[in-house]
């Protein structure tokens, strides 16, 4: 119980703890509710409160030209940097910091550091390098030593007018070492007036001296000094309008400061913070902002996921009518990982809400079978299933696999391809429309566009290595509210999966079927090409088959296509005249592709020369060696997918990464990763590290939210925390309907409502 007293003017002052408990700040209106002689105090959440917020929000939208010292020209430059209004400015974070807390004696200047020092000019004149390049050079001295300052590309007349011996200044710049000589190129200068002392100069400019100063990303025509001044204005004038949305108790429990404090600390770091932490974005202020960004995103995903759970869907029953017999037909047992994932899927299917699950499994982990088992559950319940593959070849391969099992079980399957003609096509469409086709297999495009189902109950989307935005909406329009299962062969690092697919349930097939030996991978430089050929020859002599892969950046790139074609000819004529060689590339007709694949599978070809069309899902266990030409040109996930084509049988397999030798740093890293591991998740993580999230995902439509500060690599633990916090919060307040969370909800809708299609909860 808190005790308060009434002062002489009938006023009550609430203790700080009480304000904290109310979540109120100075200036907030409070509400007094009286009943049965008791008075209950609560924050006022009425029009007045939201009016305040509206005003605050509006203030953050203030255009930069209205900031003191910003004219039309400067505001144009800022706009080029993406800074149009105050909010943009607050979130334009310094990309590094300089330690200007103390003046260094010149003797103590450290090469590689940006230092601040003072000294007297002892000489200043134009000079030139041995190569004839002209530059301006000045020598500056203090009691301890002297240092050389240099300017290239400067105006000599101007420099000579300014740089007079005897003048004293404060200089700031990065120190470099050339032999015994330390130099500072293009330093910033503050001149001392006659009789002025250094401390006065420093004190007069607290934005640029005596502290750790921020270094902002600039654009041409914009200087750090100007930028710092503008930012100072913005921070001083507008920080009070930044709203704190995340409850302070919550932040306190994680020892994170609020947004206002964090933004201040980032733009004007306090004296005691570590420079490295600032430069690496690891201060509590950085962490707090990252948390804020992750939290709202995860809250949105959590709400979205809940929304799906509230919708009505089909509650399937597991009758085992087909699944048991299939299990008996299989020549092997399901792996523990397959069984676990399958039971997760079955649980979802039995629930009366639409399933929305992502199954991740490395190449060869046996996703097709899991998908088929799920399909059988739907069929057992009298529903149809659509299985969508990313390419024609894969759709056909799925169809062959599935058709084989299904015909034994008495289930009808239909393959839909883009190339299907007239009567055959009409027949298939009719079967799908009247429900007699139980499982329909085709490419994404074919199934989405043209087909009408009688009773679609389950959609299975094989994404392979693409991160497409899930096409749930399109499938829903096909009638019932089908369950959706998405399969991806690209292992996605956990942090990324949480960010991208956080509204889906996630299953991971994390083990390969037994009896697989890891593929032995080696980098070969061009000089060892003939050795690579020997290995191919040796494998084929043992009755095995080989792939030779050629890079094809675009399937339409004629020159690469020519290279692959020529390679096939060269191998056939000059290298392996005794062997049977086939060529597969993306510009062949579907029939030709299938014919070639068919003969390779039937062991009528020894070597398949292929472009990357091969990478997805092709399954020929007898192929035991793969040579990848120009391996440095491929991305890591692509290399991993390609390599997954071998090592599918019991025999030991090898993968040779051929490369001309001049490797870029990243190229070398990629190939080394391939040599060191077969584990798709480790490869994915390395890939994410080498490329960063944006590139890792490849496309703009990758679905990756654009965080301004947060970084899923650096801030992985914060992401976990934010996700947990967001999901916990919804657990207690499923629709964010309590007055305490009204703020959160509004802000969430503002930030991500459209993007996450959360309008329904508004
Ligand atoms: P992916 O996950 O890459 O799609 P597939 O479903 O194509 O993998 O399976 C790869 C190979 O492993 C296939 O030949 C399949 O028949 C086989 N397979 C699947 N599950 C098992 C298992 N439990 N035991 C042994 N082999 C299996
Ligand atoms: Mg597959």
C-alpha cells in the first residue's frame, strides 16, 4: 500500500513507483474512478491521450526543411540520403563512431585510428610525388613530435592563403604510417584565433569535440559537420515526440532502455560507452532498437498465425486406410525424423483449422514420401490433393514416383503439364473437376491457373530452393479452405525462418535415411582437369554414372549454352570416345528433356552434361561422381543442391569443384565451405554470413522485412527474445484488446498492418 499526503494546496503528489505502475509519464492525464468510497487511478486512454499521440506522430513527420539551419538545398541533399522527415533522420544511424574524447600528443598518434590533436604549422607548401602527382603538404608540431598532413586534388592558391606557418589549429583525421613517417590525409581543421586557447575551441564545439562523435552515411555535398549539427537539432527538438510503445516494465525486465533514450544514446553516445560496442552496433541502445523492430514484426506474425488458427478448416481423420498399406509396400522404414514430421502434419490436419506448415529437409531427406503420406490422409477423407512443383521435370518426376505407389493402392493420379494438348488435357481437367482424380500433380503455374477442383482438401507446394511468398490465397479461392504444406529443400537458418515464416508452423526433417555416405568434395584447379577425368573414368568402369555441370546464369544466355554444348561434344570426341554422353539444358523441349533424363536413369548414358536445370530434385542413385565446372560462379545453396544429386545410393560419391584458380575472397570461402561439410544447415548459415540476409534470399519479393537497425545475424538472440515476448503477450491478450495494449496494436497496424494483411484485426 502506498501512502500519499495532501499538501497545503489540496494537491496530491504520486510517488514515482505509483507512476511507473500506472505506466504514466509527466504530463499524462490520469483518470479517477470513484466507487464505494474508494478511488481508483488509471491512465486516461481517451480522446485526449490519442490526440497527444496524433500530434506527436505528426511532429515526427515534420519535413527536414523546417529544421533550424536546413535550407532548401540541404533538405534536397538529405532527401537523397533517404532523410525526408524527422523520423527518417532519427533512424539514420551513424555507421561508425570516432573517439574524440581527448587530444593526443602528436608522439602518441596511432596509425589506423582517427585522432584529434593540436599543433603549430611549421611548414606548408605544394609538393609532388616521384610519379609527378601534385599535393599540398604541411608539417605540424607540438612539444612531443611532428606529423605530416597531406591534401591531394586541392586548390593550391586557396591552401596557401589558409596555411601559414605559426598558425595553431585542432586537427582531426585518420593516421597512416608510411615507413617511419606518420601522415594524416585530408584532416578536418579548426583554427585557433589569436590568443585563444585550445580548451576554449573544444568547449565551443561540443558536437564535434570532447566526445565520441557519430559518423553518418553521407551523400555528395554533405559534410559530417553539417550532418552532426542537423542531427543534433533533430534529437534535441524532437526526441520528446518519440512514443514509447513497448511497456516499460517489459523493457525493464530485459534491462533495455526505452526508444527515446536509445535514440539519444546512438546519436550522442555517453562518455562511458565502449567505442567497439558502438562500432559493432552492440550497445544497449542498439539492442533496444533492434528489439523494438523485431518485437513488432514478430507480434504481427504471431497475430497472423493466431488468425489462421481461428479460421475454420477441415478436420481430417486418420483412418490408415492407405497410409498403412503404403508403409508395407515400401522397401524401407521411415526414418525417425520423417515419422516425427509426419505426426506433426497429421496433428495439424486433424485440427479443425487450416494447416499452414513448412517442412524443411535437406536434399535427399525424403520429403516426397512425407508429402505423399500427408496426401493419403486427405484422400482417405474423400478430398483431393494438389501437389505443385517448381519445374516441369520435377513435376514429372514426382508424378512417376507417386503414381507408382498410388496405382498399387488404387488411387488415381493426374499429371498436368503446360505442354498438354487438346483432348488429353480436357480429359484430365474433367477428372479433376468431377473429383475422380484424387491426386493432381503439376507445376505451380498450371495448378494455380487453370484447374477447377471438385473438393480440394490439401495443397502441397514443393518450393525446392526458392523462397516464394506462399500462395495460400490462390489455393483458398479454389473452393474449400484447404490445408497447406510447403516443402523446401533449402535449409533456412533458424533466425531467418523465424523472420520469414514466423507465421507458419515449422517442421524439420533433420536426418538423412540411413546408409548414405557423405559426398567427398574437393576443389581442383584447372591444372588437375585430367585427374578429374580419370576419376570419372574409374567410376564408370565400376558401373556408375557421372554428371558434368556447366554454369548457366540465365537460361537464355546463349554463350553459356554454347559452352555446355561444346563441352558435351568435346568430352564425347576427345576425352571419352568410348562412353555414352548426353546433354541436358533448359532450352530443350520438355519431351527431349524427359527422353534424356529417362535414358540416364535407365543407365543408357554414362555421363550427363547438364546446366543447372539438373539441380532440382533429380534422383539417380547410380550416379556417384559430379564435376562442377566453374564452381566459383555458383552460389553456395546452388552448389549444395547440385551436389545433392550424388551420394543418393550406397556407393561412396565424390564431387569435384573445378575452378580456373583466380578466386575472389567470397568465392574461395564458398568452395572451402563445400569441402568442409555436407550439412545443409551449416552451409546455409555460412551462406547467410557471407552474403547477408538480403542477398541470401536473392529477390526483392523474398518477404524479408526491412529493418532499419536490427540485423538477424548479429542480433539473433534479440530476435529469439522478441519472438518469445511477442508470442507470450498474445497468449495473455490474444487480440491485443486490453486498454494496456491498445497502443501496441495501433502501432503494429501502422507499421506492418498492410504488409502482413492484418487489416482484419483493426
Ligand atoms: P528430397 O527430400 O530431396 O525430396 P526424396 O524424397 O527425393 O528426397 O528422397 C530421396 C531418396 O531417398 C528417394 O530415392 C527415396 O525413395 C529415398 N528415401 C526416402 N525415405 C527413405 C527412408 N526412410 N529410407 C531409405 N530411403 C528413403
Ligand atoms: Mg524432393
